[in-house]
């Protein structure tokens, strides 16, 4: 497996902590919207928010990928969904971020997520056989997630 770099610039090991997961089988569109939703939150608030998304109590606002996405009743939200699979993966990355901060001796109550980015990863290409000897492409795009928190 190759060595990955982080997209976050000006990383300072004394005041930042970071965590990432690579090549997960989740929607990159959902991952982008979840990353936008949790940016600026503390680790506990982000975890509670994502747990509410998994339980379908709160929705993730879809701001970019919102064509034919229904409105939700959350305050201040137009289009939204409940990306449960993506939220579960983000909770795992948040847990890793928290354990990295504990290892560094940081105060968990003062940590804020200052950078949450997602990138498209490897495309797994497959084919589905069709009638008359044809085939249809069945591509699966894997996703990278990166979180950076800062002690404020």
C-alpha cells in the first residue's frame, strides 16, 4: 500500500491532531456533505450529530448534490438525507481522532474540527452482462476521508 499525504497545509504537531481513512466503500457525494456538516464542531457534538443521523432524528443538509433530494423538517434545512453508512464511517474516524488527541495529551473539550475533506479514491471497474452479448460498466468509486482538529 502506498504512502498517503494529507491535504491540510500548515500542520503543526503541537496544536493539531489528524486522522484519516482510505479507500472506503461509501458514496463520495454523501461523504462530502457530511464533512461540510461537521466542520467547526467539537468531537462530541459531531459524534452526537452523526448518531442522530444514523437514528434518522436529524438530517444532513445537501448543498451541492441536491438534485431531486426531498426537503427535511430540520430547522434551517432545505434538501437533506440520512446517509447512515457514511455517518458510521465518520464516527470511526472521529474515534480515531479522539484517541490520537488523547495520546498527544490534548484537552478533548477544547478540540474543534477545523478541516474535514473527502477525496475520490480508486475506481473498481466491473461489468454486468446484458442481452445480445453486450455489457454495461459497473464502476465503484472508493472514498478517502481526512479530519483535522485544533485545540482552541
